[in-house]
């Protein structure tokens, strides 16, 4: 989306765009006594982050822009709180679960496209929108990622076995992980289920969505968290389940060969892996969570 300027005939000089533009590109020049107030758009250094706030806030649709996509205008846009009350929203948010049991049922391409459409409108730092996506449905490619996770956890299993000797030579975070008793228990449980033929990586979900960026920006992981949350909530509205698989994210970033096998360049950074499928479980209540640690200053 490229902002070109304003339609002077439509512009009522309300100055909403001047106040709203985060980059300060809409300007009200000084006027002499008797001159009409005017607003101009200047972007000589390409500072526009294409957030669209000017398009959204203009009451007379005076912003001129170039984009194949069109804006969306609907009842309730001016007051989003009128679209859904907090109690209903809160119930919907609390109903979301990380699903680890899936039916042997295909997720349609149309459902995936609908989820991606919701993710397209997620906010990102400076409206960077740098995320890219790979939708993996091919069982062979899903298994490649699965095997890379198993291989990575097998290495962790070895580190735990020899922790008494090597713990002094490892980074603090890894040292804490391998010396934590429950890590050993969870790893052994993982391999027990794998040996029994269970899919303890992707839980037989038919779709693996990978989001990545071609450069590792300071906010890339934050942006991924926001866009995948949009995807999780959109999937739930379609009757689908999701789960963020952190081990797969880590394994892909460690295994350049597998990254390239699914179409991601070896220098790109994987920021999230989400499985999608039809839940084979029904939940009857929303469990509690611990109290927030909040300080008011």
C-alpha cells in the first residue's frame, strides 16, 4: 500500500490524519491571515510504514492510495466494543485450548486460507509485515520435520545422561535444563511414546504451518506470537484446533537441510510452528490460571 496524497475536494481539514499519522507525514502548513487551512502529505524519505491509520481515520475518504486491496467498512467499525461484549469475548478466549488429539480428517485449503486471512491483519512492529508462511500438508515433509525433532531430543537425552561431566562446559540455560529432574522424565516419556508408535511431535495433525522471516529483526518473535494468536483464534471459530510446537521451531532453526526441504532458505529464521486439525476431544470447562504478577507504579 502506497499513500499518494489527499483529495482536496473531499478533505474537510479536520486534521485527524495529522494527529493520527505515527510518522508525522501529514502536515498543516502555516497560513497567512485570510488563507484557507490546508493539509498536505509529504514523504521525501519514504518514512511511511503503510499502517493505514490515515485511511481508517479520515471521515470523508479523502486519502489517495495505491493498492490492489480495498479497505473494509462495516457497521460497528467506529465503535469496536459494539461488535462483541467483553463477557462473550472473554468466554471465547478462555475456551481456546492447545489441542493434542486430532481426528483423521483433512483440513480444506479454503479453511487454511481463511485462517491466513485473519493472520494477514495482525499488527507488527512498525507495520513491518515481514512474516512469511509455509503450509506443510505433504506427509513426507511433515515426517522430515518430525524426525529432526526426534533427532534433536535424542541429543538432549545424551546430554542428560552425561550431565555430571559436561554441565560445567554448557551455557547456563542448557545446564539448568539438563539438571532439572523433570526434563529427564519428560524426555523418557517422549521416547517411550515414540517407541510405541505414537506421534508425540505433531499428534497426527494433518497441517503444519510454519512462519519465518528472511531477517531476524528485534521484534520478529513478538510479531510471530501475535500473528499465530490471530490464527489460533480464527481456527477455533472454524471448529479447528491448533497447538504451537516449540520443539519443531527449534529443530528447524538447527537443521538447515530440513528447512530447505520444505522451501525455507537456510539463512531464514523460523519464528513459529503451528499444527492445525479437527479436534478429537471435547472440553467441558475453562480451567483457572495462576494470579498475574502485576506491579502498579
